[in-house]
């Protein structure tokens, strides 16, 4: 399984998916992280982040907040989205997810000043 997180830096989860500078994609097998890779975010255009994650064969996106359209694109390609992550450290966020401590929420961005 591949789990992705949007980041501002290697050790800081971005508050908003669309404001990410980079992404962490972790390989997980048997409930354990077996590999971690960092990638610069692609150019941010409408739908570019979700489509890039899909092209990377990501299964799960953990994030703090994102827009409804990104969720729709990801879900349409069978990527599970878990907004509302509270951990700032990406490895801590993945471990919380693997421990069953991350639930789906309604931490969607409405497109106002709070996230754009």
C-alpha cells in the first residue's frame, strides 16, 4: 500500500493540500512502513496534485485539509482520503493511521480566506 501526505518540509505536514511544497509517499506492508520517498510537488494547476498522486499509484492520502474537488478526483480513482490529520510530523501521522487512530472527517476547505 502507498500512503501520501502533502508537506511544507520533510518533517511538517501542510495545513492545506493545495499549498504543499512536496509530498511524502510511504510504502507500507504488513502494517509497517517499509520505505519513504519525498517528491517536489508538481506545478499547481487545477487537478494536478490529485492526478499526480493517482499516477504514483497512491492508495491513501492523509492530510489536514483540502477542497471537495480534490476529494472527488481522488475518490473516483479509488484513493481513500483522510482529511483532518492532527499530527504535524508525517511519520507520526502515518503511524497514527496504521494504529487505527485516524478517521475520515469533514475537514474540507470551502475556498475562502481560511485556506486560499
